[in-house]
């Protein structure tokens, strides 16, 4: 069967002149190349969507886990660690967004987490003092740049854990215990 097909092709190619045969072969090759390119692009796009989805899920889980840790806060040191860990995480995400290493949409989706970070900084500034906003701008520069660039402001509905709101009482209790 293959010999018959080969014979038919061979006989038909003898009737086609060389320039026409070259055009046919080039056209077939170009068509195969374009189809391969389109399939590769589509697969790459799908893989990228999956990667971005996983990245967003990872960021969301990390930030949510940090927020969930507020129930285990017992000491002033726990409050500081909670706040620092949270701000470190949003600063990392802001760095990636500012460097265009993640899509703009992922960082925009997380804007409510960025707003909560501003609430934490306000708490730090009010409870800890020492002009913490200036210190925070040095410690988390990407975070502040991102918030400024995207006009992020604290959300009045965001509430800090009760222990952080009662920070002064906690500090007094710890100083009495020592």
C-alpha cells in the first residue's frame, strides 16, 4: 500500500515543475510551523494562567494564615511578631508587583490585605510610638511605594485583634509580672 502511495506521489511530482514543488513544500512547512506555534502559544497561555492562579492562591493562603494567627497572640512580643510578619509578607508581594514579576491583577486582588497593613502601621505608630511610620517606611519601602502608587488607604472596617487593641493593658500586665 505504501509502495502504491509512494508511486502515485512520485508520478505526480514528475509532472510538477521544480519551482511549483518548492512553493508547495514551503507552504506545507509554513502551515505546520504556524499550527505548532499556535498550539505552543495556547499551551503556554494555559500554563501561565494555572501558575498565576496557584500564585494568587499561595499569597492568599499565606496572608489568611497570618491573619488567623491573631487568635494565638498572648504577649506584646507576639503582637510585634504578628505585625512584622504580616508587613514582611505584604512588602514581598509589593516588591514583586512593582518589579512586574507578577501580574497587576494579582496584586490588585490583594489590595484589601495591603489596606489592613496600613491599619497595623497605624496601630504600631499609636501604641508603640517612636515615630514608627518613619521606621516602617525604611523597613518596608516596597509596601509604602505600592500603597502610594495605588492610592491604598486603611479600611475603617478592618479590626485588629482585641489583644492588640488592649496593648497598653497587656504591656502593664507584663511589666507587673516581671
